[in-house]
C-alpha cells in the first residue's frame, strides 16, 4: 500500500477489524460485494472488478494515486 499516509493505513486497519468483529467479513470482501451489488446482474469481469476496487486481477492491492 505504497503512498498511503499512516492515518489512512490505521483507518483501513480499524475498519477491517470492526467489520470482522461485527460480521466475520473482511474489508476486501466488503469492497468486492459492494462493487458487485451495483453491477448489472451482480456480475462483472474479474479485470473490471479488480480495477474498480483498486486490486490487480491476481488479488494484490495496486497503488492508488501515489
């Protein structure tokens, strides 16, 4: 997660921790489900999904803006 400010990293960590505690779902899982929920028919190509959520098609985070 190159280029992210420590506050952004902490926020992502805390959001993931709380989401896991509340629902058993990780933040990346939530990102995928959110993207699919607005997709036509709830489906999209993996490369489109990956680009939309900022991950590579192989499942690794890409750098966002920096």
